[in-house]
């Protein structure tokens, strides 16, 4: 008798003693354990002939067929590990997995042979049977398989699972569900899903029989139950999304099922009293080897609280806060998993392995941080609360999608609900989309559902659309297919709302202007579920659609309109009144979207009661004990936090905007994770987080915190800023202008505190068109650029006002340094960038079309975020820099124009870009809502000055003098980046931009 230390050992034992027992059956074949043994040995022999053995990996192009089971065993017999690559995956995903595997070839373990594979593929059907014994069985510490899951950058990441963990989890699963050699079970899951590995191994370890339903049966609840009955199955898996339908169906009287198990998504307990089998819900990421908890679902009649049960297979479950401390009993925390079942890590990705598989600083235990949230119920069970990354920002507020889903589930008439946020787009507003499956024939009216939800939720958490479906779509792994839901939204949004007719009768609108505007709304929103007094932003609109809408309105009504018109007149009725009045005027409409100079100057004026006491504490600048840093959840602010912690011993106090009940630390940790920033335990202990709102009196802090900070803080770094390339100045004013005013009051409170203001080189705007100058020096007065600023976007206007306010405060005694930031293109060693930035979207667009616009000497001031924050942290320590301005961008030939930047990509990576006239280049994408630049369309189309758009106006712009910056960095070792190949390659990878294969590096 062999010692069964792996799944393969168990299988070989059964094959030796029961070779004629049925092992696996699908529509093509039925194989016994002896058949499986011979056919898998043929695969192993072929692999040995190719030199494959322990430590190697073999990709399997596979589908749900007996061939996949044969291939798995064959690879195991060779001593190698296997990588499932589902042939239903998109071709690009298959290619990425195959490329990342590093293997010289793949095996085809599928009924339809793949074509156009990027390297050699050998079909297992071509390999003759073999009775040869395995030469080198795997040990418990060897890799069993590598399963690829979705990565945050869009690239899949490979999770390496060892044999001992695989065997232990499957054995525990079999014990929990009573699996024996008499058991008959399914292979339901997609082959690329780790549950499929468990389904197969469960039967092979127990000596049971694996039965494979066809695709049509697999997704039809009634046919599936009939299949279970016909095949006399004792155990079966179904995806979570199918559980409500399967359990609600009439259960066949001849059903022999004892256990139905599910996994993959949050399960809301259905009624189970009528079921002749036990429903079991399992939870666990691939990184913890398939399952880490198990729950025998009591059913909605007994307990309708969602739960993932208790730990299984020796897994340790911890609920920890952001500082890795256990959360109080009953409170939500992030799930961390420990125990011997953890994966080895990520394939060829040691940085990600270190980031996700941590060593707890106190316990010295290896833990996997899941990114999932849970709390412990009073009976000890775990309740899944959703993903950390299921938190999205809606109108500046943090929203947990799980909370919205629960509110929808609570409404009468709703059986299932999924809530998504529309795709992230350029830093603008996002919208919530809800999809429901009604529990009856008729879906509840959308307005009724929304009213019910608003009894417990704030208005910004109400979905923009609630769409009924017959069933939720599933992806290849049996999970809710969110991309398909978004596609379904695009298909269904033209349909009628339950309460509002699709095309309201003419009497609904008061004038032809209103009807024309309503038609434009319907075209942009892709639905007509609104009335004349509904707000654009309440019916699915957001700032990223505003440019497109106003362009449509301009064409329909032949009247000049601007994006800010919609923000200030956001209903059909109010916008119609504005435009009718504009057309009635004898004078033609304004030719420019300009701000009047007087209000900007007025906003830049400080109140008379703001005064600063004399500051005489230069040592507190050199060696600060307490720092106030704003904007820490932004791209620049987060990196500045890391640099300040690295270069000072100060405690850093960080006010952030966070909804009541949301821990500000959670917002910071989300940002740090997004940008790959790691803080040590000692660093975290020096950071204090505060729920705040800078534009409110006392910064939105409690009076106690405000007074304590006003007394303790030595220096202020103001990085916070609302960044939006669409919204008008009126929308920017509160966060940017009022926020700075309140911060200046704080700087004056109790004792004067120096201010390090992070401004932007955009305050120069397109001033060169008015001044005729070629160079703008750091100490030049920015008043000379005001004629350009008043015609620039709202963000630039607000930043000009902010800098003028700070200058006035300096005249009253505020110690001030102003850092005018260039374009934080990326981090030079990690390649990360902010998703709202337009340059990254420009790169994606130009690479996709292999063309660039013919723009002359357009400079954006490109640099790296780490150069800027390192420079700020260094220069701000020097009291001699007070009163000076610092341009943090590049000089001379190291300050590339748009054409020079793309020429560098051509030189380094082999791209070839065609230079097209601006209008032709723009025409390639401006009608495509999926284009990366589409959300920022107004930057390229709206006439701002001299019949040119914002982008066109930045041609032949100033060169920026940086002599102050160079002087104060002398001897620091901080140098301008030079856009080296390694940096750009990481940037392109982060953007998901394909690099020509001819120049791609070889591992």
C-alpha cells in the first residue's frame, strides 16, 4: 500500500485495486480507473521524452472533458505541475497565461483542437496508451498546479499550489460531505476555476465517479436537476449565481443527491426546508487552496443571515484592521488566512507575493490578506461583508456595493440583486447600476424600489438604473459575469422605465427647446427614463457624459453652450430656459467659455481678519515633530507621505474625507495598495488619520482635534486638490479655493505654521499667446497669465486662485514655499499612475491606433511622481527656500514634447506611429464611447480660445525655468528622470499597452 501524500497517490491506489471501476464519463467517452491510468501514463511518457520533470510547469489548453482529467494525472506522473488554460478564455488571456508560464510548449486536453497558439501545442489524443510506471512521483512539497486569477492591472496572476495543501483540502472536503468510493459527482466548474480541480480530485481520491454534464444542461436549472437524478449523483457543485434557481425548482422525486455545494460569491440563504439534500456554502481564495471555510446552510426559514461558516482543513481565519490588529468582536475586518494550506505564492512575481503573503509582525505567522471583509456572528460563524475593492466613490462619497445590494435584497419582490459601478473613467463621477431577478412574474416598479432603498440609504447610494433580468449571466468559471451585465445594461437602457414612458408625449415638455434637450439627454444616457425636472446626474448622467451631451445640444439648437451650463442648469426645464434666453439676446452668444476676471481676483482676496503671528522657528522646519499632510489619498500625496516618513522622524497627521462610520485608514490603505506603496509597522505608527473636510470650518475636524493640531503641527504640506478636467470653476471652488482658505486659517491658529503648497505649472496656462514670452521663470508673477487662465478649464482657474491666495498670505507673514508640479506621469520603479490622468489615456489611444496628432511643441511637463515628492521632501527642509517658487518639471532637451515622447517609444520598443492632422487623428476615436480619451472629449473638442481646443492651445507653450529647484537640489542626489526604457516599459505594462513582441524582454 502506497503512502498517500498526494492526490496522485490516492488515484494510483484505486487504479491498482479497482481498475475496472468507472472513473469519469462525459458525452464522448467513459473511462475506468485502469483506462485513466494507461492514458495518463502515455502523457507522462511523452513529457519525460521532452525532458519535463520536477519543478517544471505544463500548460493545459483544456475544456470540461475526460481529456482534462487524463492530462492532469499525466502531468502529475511526470513530477511537474499543471496550468489549466480554459479554451473559452479570450485569446489575449490565453496568450498571457501561456507566455507567463515560461513553458516551451502546451498540451491540448480538449475536444476541439486550438488554432493559432503562440507556441507548439501537442494533443494528448495523439499519444498512445502506456502501462509504464511513473519514474518520479511528486512529493508533498512539489507544485501540484498553478491557477491563474485576474490581476489588478488586467494581467492574470498565477497562484502556485503545492501537493500537500491540495490533498489536505480535498480530504477535508470529502470528510465534510461524506464522499466515498460509492459517490458520484459533477465536473461543473470551468477548468480554469480552482473549484474544478477540487471536483476532479474529490472523486479520484475517494475512488468515486466523475460525471460531466454538457454545456446546455450545465446552465439550465431544470435540466440540471433532471441530470442529477438520471445519473444517480450523490454530490454536485453549482455556482452561487445558480443556487436560487436550482433550489427554487421542483426537485425530482428520484433525486439521490445528498449534498449540493457552492462557492465563488456571496450566498444569500434561500429556503431549504423542501430540499432532500444539504446545501453547503464554501469560501476561499485560490491563494488558500480552494476552500478555507465551510457552512452548512440552515436556510432562509431558520436563519437568513449570509454566512461562510467556520474554518476548515486547518485554515486559520483572522479578522484584522488596517494595523493588523484583531477587530473587536462583532465588527468588520479584513479576512487574513493562515495555516499550512496557503499557496507558495505568485508565479514569477516575488514583489506581489511579499505584498499579499505577509508575515504578521507580532505573531510571526505567514498570512494571506484576502481583500475580503467579514465579521464574526455571535455564534462564531463568519459573515462575508464584501470586497475592500467593492468600495467605490460616488459624488465624492465612499460606497460599499454590498451595502447597496443588501438594501435591494430587502425590498419586496426581489429574489437576486447585483450592483455594479460603471467603469472607472478619468476621475469623473461614476454611477451605480443595479440588476435584479424578481421573485415573481412582474418586477417591482423601479421608482418603488428606489424609494424603499432611500429609507435606509443616502441618496448618492441609490442606483441610477435598476434593471430586471430573467437570470443573472455567468462567466466561464460560473460566477456572475459583470462584464456581461454591463453589456446588458447598454442593451437595455433604451427600454421603458416602469413609471416613465420611453418617449414622453409632447405635452410633457413645455417647449420645443425642452423636447430637443430631452432627445439629446436620451441619446447620451441611452434611455428616456426621466422627466423635465429630473436632474441629469440623478438619472444616470455624470460629468464624463457632460461634454458629449453639450456637444449634442450645441448641434441640435445651434446655440453656444458650455459644460458648466449643465452643471449649473441640470434639468431639461432649467437648461431650456437658459438657452432660450441666450438665443433671445440681440447679441450673439459668447465665443469663449471664459470666467470674468473680477470674480477670480475677488476669490483670491483674503478676509481682513486672517493674520499671521511672527514665525521664528526654522529648526521646526529642518526637524519637524508634527506634520499636517493633506491629500494623502491622492497619487502625489500618498508618495509624499512615504517620502516624509523616510526623511523625517515626525508624526504625520492626515485629514481625509470619509463617510461617517468608514475608517479613514481604510481609504489610505486602499490608496497605498493601488500604488504599491508599503509602510512598515514603525512608519504606520507615526501616521494619524482624521475624518475631515478641508472646506468646512475647522477643517471638518472635532474642536478638540483642531485645537490639538493647531498647537502641535510644525509644518503643513497641502497636496489635496479636486482634479477634474471637465467640471467648471464653480464646482472646483469649494474643494480647492475654500479648502485652502480654511487651511490658511489653520496655519494662523494658535501659532504660525509654514505652508508647503503643491501647485501646478498649469497656472501659466497658455499665457505665451498673450505675453509672447518663450520662458516662464519661477519667480515671475503669474498675474501676466490671467488673460489665458480665464479661458482655461475650471481646474486651472481654481489653482491660479489658490496660488494667489497663498501669495497674499505670505505678504501677511505666512512662511510659504510653492511647488509647481509638472505632470506626474508614473512612478519610475513601479510604473503606476493615476487613472484620472489624461496622458496615460493618450498613450493608450495612440498605441491602439498607431497614430499621434500633429501638434507642434506640445509640452505637458512630464516627469515622475517619485522625483517630485523626493524634491519636495528635500527642499522643504531648507528654511532658505521660504518665499520661493519651485518648478518641478524638466528643463531643455529633457522636457519632451508630445512628438518627442512618442518618438522615444518608437526608438525603444519598435512602435511606428503615423503623424496625422489633428482633426483626422481625433476622428479615429471621438465617436467611440469605449475609447480611453472619450471621457475627456471636451479637452479635444470644446473651443476655449482662438478657435482652438484646450489641447491645441498648449502647443508652443512656455519652457519652464527650474533654476531655484536645481539650486536647492544641488548635492542631494535627486535628479530629473530621463524616461529610460525600464521605466517606460513598466509604465506601458501598468497601462495594459501591448509592447511589440520583437522588442519584448525575454525572461
